C-alpha cells in the first residue's frame, strides 16, 4: 500500500462523518500527530476557502474526537 493511498484512506475515514470510522482513523495517529491534525480540522472550519461539506465533515470529526485539551492525551 502506498503512502499516498494511506493518506487518502486516513482522511477519507476522518472526514467520513461516521463516528466509528473517525475513531479508527484517530487511533492510527501517534500522540504528536494528533495536535497537528486537530489544528488542521479547526482551520478547516474557521478559515476561508473550504466548502460547506468539508467544514461539516471537519466539525463532525472534532465533535467525535473532542476539540478540547482534555482529549489531547488520546482519549476518544
């Protein structure tokens, strides 16, 4: 499996709006990767240039993984 495919699968799952798939994708990440991914999701919902479906998917992912610092330890 190629790295590009892995990223495509990861983001497809994380932005799927399906809680189980989001949790699975989140679980694949190392602790240090989670902060960067969470920050990216937050940018997706707050910055210009993202489409409404992308914003909705990012919001759904944040709702599942939790947007607060209490979940930075990896709890889902």
